[in-house]
């Protein structure tokens, strides 16, 4: 077929227009507008919405627009926290309907044009793996490098937000929209299991930092950790990475006590083997060759356990209480015998600071480096569609750490 000069010019114009259109579409896919353009992103997202007590429903919502300061993340996994279980069982925060999940991680698939770096100053790109910590409020006391000035307990976090028109507010979903003003960290150098464990590990990094402020916790300290759920087990791992080796774990579950040894406990004591607090305290003392503990971590959230733990601590010793993430009731102690006469130094710990969150990334690398099997804490992995079963497994204490992992 003959093609004249005018035809050639027209063909070239058509090709150039197609190229320009493709480039514009790709740009829209990276920045704000057109949710799925150029990225293989679906037009809808699925969210596990807690719609009533003990009942999640998988809801489908339109993919939201991504603003200039926003990040769209494809969720890879999220741990199930005790807070999620409390909300599932009782809705203590009156959030229903709510998209839960705050121990999540995933891959950036779209980001606004203003997003360049994470909250620690590290570059962010499409394909990076990220976690979130908190959403800033108008509070000058909450900043990245305030150390222990203030924890983030009063801040907003994804997974505990009231439902709104975006809906993608929790990590129990296949996509989450991270809004401008949120903290986000690039953790592409950590594997998926480690990333799922970041949030609970930050709780223990903060607790140990609080304990260190007493001046009592040292390399050669005798330390007792009461409660070997995920929090107590991670506490043992954090202590072990700091070089503390003389650790006694106290619990009533033999599986968890066995795992405590694998994470660094030198001795274990089952409270089921002893009648009464004096006998139990005697067993703890025997584990330290006739000495009481220099320092104790109380991780159970049980008022009776808090009342008992003073009996494990020597005169002049220290205690960090971190088990009461929600109101677990009142504990009865004798202030004279338990605290004053023994001159116990007590610190409380709740959640973490932003600096603790960043420090946790290095803790996870150190734990892996010395061979602590932290990833084996995750004993059950469920797809999003089985989230009700996952929460029931958590409540039944059938495993250690439960996680939702997307396929």
C-alpha cells in the first residue's frame, strides 16, 4: 500500500499522542487520582469490618483517591493483638463498626507527589515495605526524638479508628490508605514475619528502656519475667539481646515455658507446680541459687499476679509493670511489706515512643543475628476470610502469636 508524506506525518502524531497518554496515565497511577491507573491496582478493596460482637464481615469498598500526602499500601500481613481480641469480644472502645488491625505491614503501590521520605528520613519508593506507628495530633510533645518524654498512648493509630468514608483504616484488609500526618517507616530490610512482630516488640523495647531508668537493671541482674504470652516471651528476647543471661520465666503453660528457654530464659517455673505464693516465691528464689530477683517484669495483666510478684524481688530491687493494657481490675498489695520496707523501685510502661519504634528494627536484626527464633512466635497464620476463626484462636490461647497473612 502506498503511503504519502501526509500519511506518515499523521501516523507519527498518533503514536506521539499514545505515548503521551500512557505517560500521563502512569503518572496518575503513582500520584493522586485514578486509583488503579498503571499499577494493576483493583478498583475496590476488601476490609474485615467488625460489625457486631464476635463477628467480622468482609466488606468491599471503592478504592479511595490517593492525595498528594497519602500512601496506598497493599497489605501483606498483620498480627492479632490482645487489644483486637478485647474489641472483638467486648467493644470496650465503642468503635463498632470498625476496621481493626494495628500490627500490619505491606508494600507501597501508590504514593502522593509530596511523599519522599519516611518518618526517620529514609527514602520511600513504590515497592518499599512499610509499617505505621501513629497518626500525629496537634501535640508538640509527641515528636520523633523525644525519647521517653511521652509515649504514644494518646495518639491515633490505624486499626483503632472510627469508620469513615475511606473505610481502609485498619490492617485487617487487603489495602490500607496511609494519610498525610501519619508516621511511616521503610522496613524493606526485614522479612515479613519480623515486620509483623514490630509493633509488639516495640512495646517491650519501651518497657526495658523504662526499666533501665531505675539504674537497677544491669548485665548481671537476676531477672524474673512473669507471664509467657507473646509480650512476656518478647520481653525475654529483648533482655537476652542486651546481654542479660540470668532470666527466670514464670507461667503455667509448659509449651510457652519451653519456648521461653529458646528465647533466652535460663530457668522456668510453672506456678501449677506450687501451692501458695510462698512456695512459688521459694521456687523463683531457688532458680537464682537462693537469691531473689534484682528486677521483675510483670506481663500477665492479672491483678493477682501483680500482687504476687513483689514476693519475687529482693530488697532494693525493681519492677516494671506492663501487663495492664486495658483495665484488668484492682490489685491488692501491702504497701509496707511489698514496697516501702523493701524499697522497691516501680515503673509502669504502656505502648512506646517513636524512638522506641525505630530502635525495634535494630532489635529484630540483633535477635535474628544471635539465633533467637522470634519468627516462631507466629504459630497460626490465617487468610483474611478466616479472621473470625483467627480471633477465636487468639481468645482460646491455642497458640502464641496469631496473624492474618494475605495470599
